[in-house]
C-alpha cells in the first residue's frame, strides 16, 4: 500500500468529464464523501445532427471548479490529496495539430453527422468483422465513424491532424504533457480490439489512419506522470499527487453500483442513459445491439446506451416549464415532476417517443425523432410531463429486454441524478417488475473512480472486493398492477418505434434537402 498522510487526512479526488458538466468529488480513504462541486459547459448544435463542445472552455471550467473546490473544501480542512482519478463520457473525437492545438471543437457522442458512413459500413462483412473485434456497434456515435467522416468531408484538416484524441486524453495531456488513452475509453472507439487489447488493423484501415495517430494505450490504473509545475503551483498540489488515467463513465458507473455478479444490472440516467451488466465474457449478439467495453482485461461491461435520458426532460422543462426564478431549471423540473405524480400510470393513454437526439440501443437509428402519440382533448400539461418521463424509461426498458435475451436479471440498481429521483426509481421498478436499489451516493461514476483509486492504492485487494463494498440503502418494490398496465403501453411504444422507421428516414432526408 502506498504511504499516506500520517495524520489520516488523505483524500482521493475524482474528476468526471460529463456530457454537459464536470463533477468533482473528494473522498477520504474509507470512502466517506468529503465534498462535491460541479461546473457546466454548453454543447453546440451548429447544424442538425451536429453536437460539439469547445475543448478550451471545458478545460478552463474544469480548472476553475477544481481550484475553487480545493481551496474551499480540501486545503481549508487540511486534507492532503494523494490521487486524482479521471472519468469521462465516451465516443468523443478531437483532432489536434503537432503543437497540441485543436482543429475547432470536439465532436461528442451525440453527434450524428456520420450517418452515411455508418450506413455504408453497418451491414457489410467488414462491418460485422469490426463489430465482433471491437464490441462497439457501427453507429455515428463511434469515433471510427467520426474519423471516417472527417476523412471524407474535411480532407485538409484530416491530413494535418497529428493525433485524434478523446476529450479526456486532451485534458490529461494539458495537465501532464502525455498522450494516453485507457483501455476502457479506447474500447468505445470502434478502433480497439477488445480480445487482444490493441488497436484493430481493419478498423484503422477503414478510418484511413495508423496507430500513431492515436494516443498511447494504457490500463485504467496507469499514471501518465506528474502534474505540470504550473498546475502544481496554481492548484496548490504536491508533485507527489498521483494522476490516474481512470476509465469511462459507463464502466465506473457499473463498478460504483456494485454490479459485479450474475443476476444484477445497473441503470444510469444523467443527460444520456444506459443499462449495463458486468461479466468475464463478451456478450455476443447476432443483431449487434450491444456494446462490450473493457474495464480491465478480466472484466467486460456490456449493455446498451440511450441518447435520450435526463437531457430530454430538461429540454421539456426549458420549453414548457414555469420559471418562477430566472434560469432556475432545477426548481422548474421538480415542480413538473410533482405535477406528473398527480397523473395515473400510463398518462391516460398518452405515449412519448423520446428520440430527440436520434437513438442508439436497441434500435440504433440516428434518424429517429421524438413524438407524442395518442393526444386527446382531455390531456393537460401534466399528462405530457408524465408521458415524457415514462417514454424515457420505456426506452431503457427496451434495452433491458434485449439484455435479458442473454442474461438473467433479478435485481436492478439505479444511479444518476434522473434515475434516482424517488418517483423515477419507483417507475423503473414498476416497468421492469423488479426490485430497484439505490445507493446513498447517487453518482456511482465518482464512487467507481474512488474504488478504482483505492484498489490501485491497495486499500482493496482487487475490484471484486471493491465492488462488494457498495451498499444499496433504499429499495423500491414493483407495483404488480402498474407493471401489467405498463407492459401493454410498452408494446404500443415498441411497435411505434419500429413502424415509424420509414417516416424517421423520410423527415431526416427532407431536413437534409432543405439545409
């Protein structure tokens, strides 16, 4: 075990580079939460299907939040930071030049501009081969497809690109000077062979790049080096602080939820969402509906992601909510949820397809669009709110149904700020007809990063022991009558998602023609 502060005031900092916010947590070495801070940054949509973020704005926001957090919560309480562990959302691509300067904005997971490239590859023998090798479905979310799009549509900058980074790789390079990518984030690129733990030659060739155009592959326990001296000084941190490359938000959410044995699954809903299981084998699926990401060489995190989680409810609140205080989105959302509780299960026959950002699992249709269905003259705002929440959760349930074709699931744990709203947790229990557990730390990504760091330090013998330390303190029991009703509504939801496929494509093509 690594040496620690003799006064027992050591702590671990976790930094999560999320879709729309950086979240920074501090834990003592027993796993008790010391404090938390958050800073937001925008996502830009300059054209339909485009989702971008300014990497400099993200980096500056992270530094600002971290410095204030350290000053107010850590240094003032005489804690000594021993480790900083990173996590991040997956699938981002940021081309940089030889001096490390980005060519414009980072392309995020939600970007669908590579639809044509994905469609051209998906149903081919090569596409199937790449999916089986990499475990990443062929979809515009994939950096494989994003880089291919850049090759086809931005040839000048593509040729000038020194490296294609993830957002996390860029942040770590800014802090340490090293270009690295952990196996976990790499396994979400569509370029990494999850069986031999190296870049896949077929995927590289298709994207038109060589391995030297990507960061160096490292394990999730790897330390890329010390903080640069200017950041040691500005942040008030010692040169002895260990920087851990860490993992992806999805893999750490599974670890932090304690989902580490047969019969368990976790549901995470923040801005986006996912349902995941953990196993020692890849979850094979002929229909190519699942991801299989690497946490370590011994563990695969398998499941399906949805684009349309809490961000959809936030969109609803911004468009239709009553803002009593300017920009107070949190209060507005709470009031809308309170209204939804006054409506019976099923929203009196109103259904919502939540596909405002296209969709990933299980339909993998970047052209999918949102839709309220079944509107009648008696429906009020509160019905639309309840239908929106139920629609987001029906989509998660559709992922769960496909996973259960391969794994038996007895219990669920939920995490993320949306899923752990008690009303939503109960709905999940009712829709799935399974008990739902909630940890006292609703942000399982940060807890997973702590457990990873503590395992690296020797506090836990291995990740098995770390995962077993997670305690679910609250359980929601399913309402059988509600489940029977939701099952009938879900069948209509599922049919609509399938029947509208041609219309989704038609309206997307019309948008394309009218740009």
